């Protein structure tokens, strides 16, 4: 599966897009990967979304966070509408996003439960074996201890799955790590002097279940996909209390993931108007907003690209609805002031 995706990402069309993006961002050496998920909602598609964001300096980073919070105080679940200004701001920044729509994702690991379980165990063993090799060449005691802890955690999960523990959570963890690190590496592998790729995942069962092995797996796979480059891979603590320090940045993958999961590409429709603002202002005809469908059937693995394109009629209707919404909001605000 990974090789099939890698082959397509190495094609000229994809590589040209990656190169164009890096040129727009001026090849910065520090990057952030943000992640959000919509899984097992009966009314939505199963989606994993990644957002790649360049980090230049603390001042620009703080300005970005402040801008996001000013234009969207809450995540998309608690927001009645999405700011068009925020979407245009993110588009101009620009951010790079890649989402995966996953149909019957367990089949990506095999056609039967026995084959799926075997594949999960084999993948965990492969990651464990990497860490065992790295222990002997660790540059210092702290890193060696981290490798040893990762080995211990992976051994525990290997044993539990082999003894019959449900492996659905491991499927999601392995898919998230494999897809996110492969795609990220394909974009960043040509950055001269790449220094940092930090992962700021949404806090949920992907990073908090199975003893937190997602972080070790993400580290291992990203290091390997980048060809063993000497790059730092900081990861936010998934058990942090209260709002995470990157709460504002979470708005970006949250908005995109929710819109992709809600939108029906085969028969274009959405359930809530707020999603149209993400689709129309940020994603439409934007080469840096990539949506892929990934599934497996009897003929093999299938990895395709989905497009949200706009046209004159869609634009007219979108802006008419936006104008009505803004006028209605203004009228309601004036009425509230009069009452008070």
C-alpha cells in the first residue's frame, strides 16, 4: 500500500506541486505537522487530515495564532459559521493540507481478521526492530532511554495483540503514522538543511490509546521516510491538561477535516452552510489542499485524488448566502443593543 502511494507522490504532477509550495514558503528549515480525525461517525466519511505549516520565527508564529483566535474563537463543532477572512488568510499564508478518505480501512491490512491481525503485529515488530538497532548508536543516555521505553511499549502491544487483544486501534495508529509521515517526507525531503519537523496531533484515541505508541511509530517512520536525515522530531504531550498550547493552530486541520468528512464528493452536498466556507474559500481550486480516497478491493489498492472545484454559479450562490448571513447577523446585533 505504502509503495503504491509513494509511486504516485513521486510522479511529476505531485512533485511540481510540492516544489511550488516550498518555493512560496521559501524553503524554511522548521515545520509543524497538525493532525485531526473524523472516524466512525455514521453520518460522515472516515477522514484523517494533516496540515503542514512552516515555522519561521516566534513573532510570525504568535501573529498567526492571534489571527486565528480573532477570526475563529472555537473549534468548528462549536462555531455556527466559519470566517471567510480566516480561510483567505490561510490560503495566502499558504498552508499545505492532505486528507485521506478511508473506506473500510481495516481491509487495507488484509481481507480477513486473521490477515489483519498478522499485518498489525508485523508492522509493530518492524518498528520495534528499528528502535533495537538504534539503541546501540544513540548519541546520549536520554535518547537511549527513550529508545528503550519505546521498545518496551511496542513489545507490550505486540504481546497483547498476539494474545487476542482487539487491534482496531492499532490499525488507526499505524495508518495515521504511515500516511502522515510518507506524505510529509515526500514534501520536505528536498528542503536544504531541514532541522525540525514537530508533530502536534489532536488529542484523542490515536495518541492516547495503546500506551501512546503512536508517537514512537510516527518518529520511526518519519525518520526512515526522510532517509535517516539528522532532523529533530518534537511531539506535543498527548496527556497535557487543559487546552494545548497549540489550540489555535488546531482550528486549521479541524476545519478542513470536518468539511471533507461532511462533503459528499460523488453527489456534491453538505449538511451545514459553514462547511461551504472552508470548501469555497480555502480548498476550491487550491493545489495545496489535497484530498485522497484510499481503499482496497479484490483488484488491489486504490489511491485517487478528489477535487472540489468552483464555478460561476457556485460562486454567485456562495456569496449571496454569505451576504444574507452577514446582514442577518448585523440586524440581530443591532436588535440586541436596542433591547439593552
